DNA sequence: ATTAAAATTTAGACAAAGCTAAATATTTGT
DNA sequence: ACAAATATTTAGCTTTGTCTAAATTTTAAT
């Protein structure tokens, strides 16, 4: 696969949200920041190569083979993201562009050894799961902190309320996007919860818990 | 610079042995496994871009700017080689192909952090020096072990005598290509020497020392 | 100093991947 | 159900990097 083909495969995969969904030419064009006519050309080629199913005017989906390629790309992308954050001190929001390049490196041994070097991580710095070598992986879902059951952990990925006071609170309590949070206990009465974050244990009110999004795997 | 342009720059650089030498179109073609006519086209383009000096029928050399690019590529290539060997357990002879891909990744931060992560290595697994960020580096030369002064270390890169008995000797003494050897002491009388290799200290006869090539930096 | 051989360049073609503009399908609003 | 709006494809052109074959320049041998 060429670099360009791989990018299209990934785009089709992501637009289909990982399900094997048919996506429109226009949607792919928008995602790839290219023109619909270019997409038509490429999906024809991918179709001939056995990577995609394409019916004119009806959209495009990935074949089994195409999905395998997509998953391998996602696996590589996310492993490199972990590497960049854990080993090279990149912050969680700086990694995407570089991982986008690294995911195209072709070497099975490289990926396997990288995986091992990183301790076989299950999720990337954004809380998204890393497919196994065989392509298996759990889905990730975004939930509010208050909806997460006791004993489960997730990665902080966003806020519902983005008002300055709330952001200031997070800052003061050293809760940042990308942090892993484990739910230790929940108080039925007022909805407050105990969480563990970076070795610290803190108690958090319901108002806070209902405004913080975490990504968890099912 | 495109991938292809970078490959040509590296080829010109390596053929010129790092000196700013003029190299022939044919030489570049052979190195790149391409046709001389393709080289002509490309060096014209590189010339227009201010990367190379090209006179028809007279060969091509790199400009200052071109040399900077070449050194940056060499730096990246060798840092990745160190990474692959030290962190991902690649052997010294498996790294080239993968490093060839990795060297094209564009991210200054990535290179700087990688350098730091590896502890600012001075040489790659083949004993070749790694240019600094600014492009400075020492030359490496290949010498027989017996020619190396006391206190200096080098990396084992080849044998002069490749007869089975000699290779068997190396194997038995666990001396392999890629190993770092430090010269501890030399015996004037019989030319035998003491070396340190992988924490072990061993005594080696003149016959051995005159048949083992090391790469050292001046 | 010529001429044959070798090296290099030029000209013209091709594949990949993209674009624009025009043509054609599909969808939607009434 | 039909016309208008939207989505998609086709046709033809562009750029990048490559190739082959022919032309030209340089080098080497007598």
C-alpha cells in the first residue's frame, strides 16, 4: 500500500466508526481535505485491489482485508502515541501529527518490539484502545465521571462546562486532560465521589463529576 | 523536501564521503538503483532549489544548505539505529532498512527528545558518529585492533581473516560484530593486548588483534 | 589527433495522485 | 410526480518522479 492509499483506508475506517459502514464519497473528501473527484478515482483503485467495496453513487466500505489494514494502521498510530508521551515526554495533544507519519513505517518487527517496549499498553494517551496484533480490541466510550462505576478507570478527555471557574478548579486540583482517573467510591446521598489521580486520592463533588468527560473501555 | 529529494541528497552526500565532493550522475544512479536520466532530472531540480550545484556533464555536489539537510538526515538515521538496537533489541545488522524509513519523519521535537531519551549517544551501532544538532561530528575510521592506542575504544565492524578457525575463536570468546571493545593495555614484546568487552576483560594475542577491524572516532 | 567507447543529457512517454469543469445520478421539497 | 438542489462521476489537464531511446558530450586508445 502506498502512503496515500493507507490514508484513504484510515479515513474510510474512521468515518465508518470502526463498524463496517458504507460511507459517501463526499464524506471521505471532507475528511481527507481533498476533492470528491479524487476520492472517486482512489476508491476505484482500492476496489480493484480488493481493499474496498465500491458501487458508483452508492458509497464505499472496506473489505475484510481493508479492515485488517485499517486496524494495523490504528494499532501503529496509537502505539507510537504512547511512545511519544511515555518515553519522549510529548504532551497528549502534540502527538497526533507525528504519529500520523510514524504509522506508515513498514516493519512488523518494529511494531511488535515497540509494543513490548511499552509494556503492551491497552489504550493510547487519549484513552482510545489499541488493537491487538490480530486486530481485536475493545470499544471506547465517552462518559461523564459520575456515570462511571466504582473500580473502573478512564482517561480525562474533556469538559461539559468550560467556564473559567470550572477550569480554574481543575487546574488547582491538578486535573488535566490526558490524566487517568480511577473511581474509588461513590456517595449515594450527594453524588460526590472519591477518585484516584496520579497517586493522589481526592474527593470530588457531584457538580464536578457531572461536568468531566472520561473515556473508558467497556 | 520530498522523500525522493531527501534520498538523492543522502546519496550525493554519501558518495562524496561527507567531504563536499562532486559526484557523477552515473554514480548517483547506481547508488540509488535508478537510471542516469532520472538523476539528471532530479539534480536539476535540486539545483534550482539551492540544495545542489550542478553543471551539465560535470557532476553534482551539495551546497552548504544541501549539506545541512544531509547531516540532519544522517543524524536522524543514526539516532533511530541506536534506538532500534538499544531499546527494541534489534541486532546491529537489522536496523538499516527501518532507519531508512524513520529518517524521513519530520519533527524537530521528535529528534531532540529521541536524542535525549537515548542519552545523547556519540556513535551508532556500526560505530559511525552521530552529528550534533548543529551538524558537527567527528570522523570515524576503521583500524585493526592492534593499531588502536591504549585507552581508546571502538566498535567491532569486521575481520581481515575470515577463516573458520578465526571465526570460531571469536565465537568462543563471545566477540561479535557490533561489540564495543576498549583497549586496556598493550604488551610491547609480543603485540598481545588486554581488552575490555561487555564488562569482561580478556587477553588477546597479536594474531587476533591484527585481524579484527574496529571503528573508532578520532 | 582522431575515433571508438563511455558517460550524460534530451525528448517523449507513463503511472500516481491530484485538480477543475462539465455531465449525470440521486435526493428532496412541494 | 416532478423540478430543483445536491451528490457523484467523467473527462481532460497538471505535477512528480520515473523510464526508454536517441542525441550529444567527454574520455580514452591508438
